[in-house]
C-alpha cells in the first residue's frame, strides 16, 4: 500500500517533466535532441521510484498485518470456500489447544459444539453469504474436549471482480468469554437468589408465582400461597450472635426443602420470613399434610454453637382460585393470616378468611369516608333542648352529631359513629365538636342568648392524658363564656374504664366549673361505690326505660329507683326519651322535672333554636300537663 502523500509527490514530478518534454522541438538541425532524451530518462526514473516506493509500503503493510495476526489476543482462523482451515494465529492455539499441524486442512466444525448453544451451520451460512458477515455467541470445544463460550465474528472474503475468479475465503475472529459469562451468571444469581440460603428471592418468587397461577388456571387445580415467619428467632439471634442466626436460617431453609414436594416453590423474602407455593393441590387436605410436615421439620430441636435450640413457625395460608386475587394481594392476604396465627398462639397455620377481610376493608373504607366527610364539611351539629317541666325553663341543649351524606341524606350517629370507636379519627372528631359548640355558644351570647350546652364524650377522649388541658385551652379562646355553661356527658361504661385516671380528669375539669352528666344510666354495670366516688353532677335516665314506663311497671319502677338513688347521693337527674307530655307528667309525679325528648322538641339546627324557644314559651304546655295513667 502506497501512502497518499508519496503518490501525490511522484505524480507532480512526472507531470512537470512531461510538460517540459512536450515544450521542446522534436529535432534540431535534423538530429535527435539530447535534452529530450534526457527528459525521457527522467520520466522513466520517476516511474521506477514510484514503483519502488509502492513496493516498500506494501511490504510494510504486510509486515504490520503479520504482526497483528501473530500478536492479537483474539483467535484468528482463515478457511477456504469449503470451510477447511488454511491458517491460524498463535492466539487460536492458546484458546483452543489445537496447533497448526493439528488444524490446517481440517474442517472448522471440529471447533464448535453441535448442541443447543453450538453451531447451527445452515442458518449461519445463509446469513454469512447474504450479508457478508455474521457475529454471535457459540459454545466451542477445546482440544481436550471441554467446552467454553465464545464470541465470534465471521466475514466472507471474496476475490476482486477484476480477477474473474470465484474463489473465496472466510476469516473468523473469536475470544473465550468464560470469565464474562461467570460474572453474568453471578449477577443473575445475586439478582434472583438469596445469598445466604441460596433460595429464590422476592424477584424470582414473583415470576414463580405468575407461572404457578397460570398452571392452576390451566390444570384446574389449586395453589396454596403460604407466608411463614419463624417464632422466637430474634432472641436466639440476639443471644447467640448473628453468625449463629445466619446458620439457623440456612438450616431452616434446608429443612423446608426436605419437607416440601418436588414441584413446590420456596423463597426467602428477608429476615426470618419465607414464602411457600404449594402447587397442584386437589383439595385442602394436601396442603394440610405438607404444612404439618413443615411445622414438624422447623420445630425439631437442633444443635447451634453447642446449644440445643428450638424454634417454631407461624404460617398464613390463602388458596387460589378461592382467593382470586393478584400476586401482591395473595401475598398480603397470606401475610395477614400469618399474623393471626401468631396471635392464636404460634406454631400453627391459619387460613385466610376472605369474608372477614372484606369486613375489615369495608371498615377501613367507612373510616376513610367519614374522615373525608369531616374534611369536606359534611358533618354538622343539631341541638335538642332540655327543659324543667315545673316552670318551662329551657335549662340547656345537647349537641348531637349529624352527617349530611350526599347520597343517603341526613344520618344520625347510630348509622356511622361506631366505626370511629378507638381510632385516631374519633379524637379528631371530638376536638372538632368542642370547637364547633364553643363557637356556636359565643354566637348565641352575642345575640343575647346565654345557653348551656352539653357534649357527648367517648371513652377514648376521656382516657387521653391531655384531655383536660386541651379542653381548657379551647375554652380560653372564648373568655366571655363561663366554663359552667359547658356540660360533658359520658357513658357509664366510659367513666369506669381506667377509673382512677377518669376520676382525676373529671376533678380537673370540675375545678374549672365544667359540669358532668352520666349518660344512659342504668344500662351499665357500675357499683354504688363507683357511682358514689364519680364526680358527676347529674344522672341521665336511659330512654329505653323512660319510653316504656307508661306501659311497663318494671320500667317505671326502674325509673323510680334511679331517681331515688340520685336524690340519695345528692345528684340531679334528667330523663331522656320523653316522647309525650304524658311521659313528662309521670316523671313529675316521680320527682324528676328535668326532661328531654321528642315530646318536647326534636334535635334542630342551631339556626332554629331561637324560634323554637319563642314558640315553647308561647305554647306554655307545661301548665296543662295531662294526668299520667300508667297501666297497673
């Protein structure tokens, strides 16, 4: 090969010489011109120099090609048109073990495996002849018969068209990629398997679960998804050390492998948590048998760092397609069932209850919906008057929660409040009710109406250590309101939970003038000693006794007994559920003059209170009370 600049310099010299030669006369005085002959010699000399330089560069290119051929770290093999080897380089021998004498003249197929990852000659040759090259990975053979993965690049060397010869050669470049494949395999293992136990990890479990579900759909058999957690692993890990804990996990993995069937799948999710996929189940009895073996295998004592230790397992089970959920949900259901197994005493398996889960999900949905109702302003307060039937005085109001549901209309607490019990949302709602009541009381005060209002308090609210502090902080925002205007009503059962704490909270509030009433009295289980010590100002007779007192001597006697009890302990008493004026007359006869109920007024929006009070004073129904006529 001649370098471009050398060709350009020689061509320039030759062109100048020819121009000078053509400019000279053909002859001088009839004789050849010596100068012309001289110039012709110069032209021939330049041509010879060009040819010599081309030859030198060609030799240099050949020496470079030979050096690359000999020193390349890739194996190089050249074959004729029939794929018989005509030349190899030293790297070829280093990789394959075949020397030149053992290779030349032999077919190249001696180097390649014929299995799944080996030579597929026909497709390869078609591509090679069509495109002029082929590259890919093959499983190749060494001289000693061992195989290795190789990356190969083949190219077809055709003769130039000017030669008019059809002869061609193939040249192949290849390298041993065994180390690269080992690293790839290691990365795959790290991505798909737990490094400690060698079990599939969560990623591979997902694939296995997909395949197991597809198999169950195809065969019509069942699949049990089991979530296993070791009982007592943490104390052993903490006391004996992490190495002992790791060994315990490895031993447990081995025991699980032995306990399961051939087609079952086991995976470790991390820590001491495992997942078992029991496939091809004809009925529930099959997974019962397998899990019984698992519990026995895990629970068998084993020697660890010279000590005999024993752990057990809690397993949650859900069965597809009975539980026709997606992968993540199946695992979550099995996890939930596992926690129930632990709560039931451990060392057992617990079957996931779909109906129970639906109830739980419905509960959380209702809780979420009620929380959003508070945020969206759908909750409101109605107020029901309390009166003294002796003179018709309105002694106060009870604030009652309502939900203005966008689809179901106005809902009373019995339709939604139970879902809040014991939740954080119940405390948030309680704070909201206090705030709304105090704002409304201040609004009435500005209108010239000084009204006492009572609020219902739950057990969870009363048991908060900062209940009294928060209540007093809210009252402080309305300095013109007297704390004595605010009353708190609590259920008998709420007051008796954590009695000592409840009494202290009541005493703190009472010291600031806040009044307390014991609601639904007679329906609980308090003893007289508890009742005597509770710092409450009033008893509220449950409406179930009041509403039936005209027709039931037993209920009338209960009402009478409660009234007498209140008087004996120097407490005021009020009756709720007064549905008619006849009920009111009977209560007056029994010496209970504070009343509340539909017979006096239904709960109403705050905006309607002023109008009702005017109508109540004008009607003066307490002056014309009917005579009570109870059944004997």
